[in-house]
């Protein structure tokens, strides 16, 4: 299972409709308020500004950056591939486990890949003048590294190019390293909007970095649709969204942890700073199959370095989904 949220594949496998599956594999914000959104025929008919100056200005104000420090892409994954193709350094150190597309993008760019097991020791240094990739909060376990500035200082001393993925940062009030962009010219921050802002169908991602780095990145003309940009701008403009999301996230995450703990099916439940919970059970593959039979899809983690399919990840969902999960886990525990 290389990615979560492949409901179409698994719905076909158990012969049900995709909407009948409860998708605990997808780590999208559970708060999904309705939004009054429309585009006029005039807006649809005309070309948007190919440089997206207005939208970059909006993001610059939100994230305390300059427009010149922002590059936009059709999703964070597209941003990752373009970034690796633009970097000249050959040695890439992946602090793993992490999002699998980083390795694929590095391979496509013909880089030399080295992996550091950050779970065992995140302080292990890379080679001088290499590319470092670190996800904070991490995936698949959702840990926020409080010592990230100390790690970055060491990488800076080694003159490394730093790629820091902060896509899960906004689920809780956690410190960003965006302000370091002005202090260190070889820092790139990857920002996905689909996770926290609950819009996986809207394909917009960003790279935050120094002005010269941004100028070296290549994007096609009009690579973002007016629909994507306008929807995301409205969602980010909703001042109550972040507040309500975090309140709901806190309550529901506690509920999910309690359900998993009370089931007694897991020997390890990893504390998380994001919207998913990593668990371990000696019968992970069998449990995953039994849950799928009951139309519950969770994330198997063998595709992550240093893990196997006894590690299962559950995304935080709403009360109704949690209630069904609890009932099914309780019934499985009695078997």
C-alpha cells in the first residue's frame, strides 16, 4: 500500500461503492465546512495571470513571506519533483521514514540516495554539501521534532541544501521554520494545502525559499486553474476555519486514541502531533483484511522504510466513523 486514500481500488476488491468505505487511510482534515463558491463565465473564459501575483501576495501575507519567496505548483508532489530536477547536488540524505515521493523524485533526478533512520537517531549527520530531506511533523507517525532548529544548525554548518516539509504543521500550534529562509539561502520549505485545508481535490502546493532559488524553478504557463486558486483563497480566508479545525481535531484525536487503546488489539500506539495515529500489532496484515471486509480502510505501512505491515495507521475522523470503528474493533477483539 504505497499511499492512503485509494478507495476506488479497494471498493472494487470487496465489490462495494467507494462511498461505502470509511477511509481511515486518508489523512485529510475531518472538518469540511460548506463553502459558497462559484466562478462567473467571464472568469472561466479568460486566462488567469500566469504569475499568480495576487494569490502569491495573499499567501505572502498569510505566511509572513515575500511574494518573491513563493513558487506555486499543481500540488506538493509536483513541487517536490520540480525541486529535485533544479538542484545540482548529487548526494541526497533522506531522514526516513518519510513520504515516498521524495525518493522517487530523487531517483528521477539521478541523485545518489542515502537514508538515515531518524526514528533511531535523527542527529546522525549527512555528508558535507549534500541535500537533506526532513519532514516535520513526520510521516507516518506524526511526530513534531522540537529540536528541528538544532538539527538545521548542524546541516547549515555542513553547507547542506535543506528541504523541510511542513505539510502537517497546521493541525496543532507548532513552530514553523519559515523565518529561517532569510537567514539561510539554501533552505526550501514544502507546503501542501490539501491536508489541513481539507481540499485534496484542489491541486495547489508551494515551495517557500530565497528569491533566487524561486527564480530557478520551472513551471508551465497557467499551471493552476482559476477554480483551484479561487477555492483555496476562500478557504484560507475563512478566519474561523483554523480555530474550529484545531478544536475538533483535538477532541477527535483523543477519542480515536481511546478507541484504539480500549480495543487492546495494539501493543504500541504512537503519540502523534498530527491528524493520524500509528499503531503496532503482531497481526497487522490479518487485522487490516478483517477491517476491509467491514468496509474500513486503514493504511498499511510496509511502504515506509524500517516499518512493515504490522504497523497500521488510522487517520482522525468524525464521531460517526469512530463509533463504527469502535464497534468493529470490539467485535474483532472477542473473536
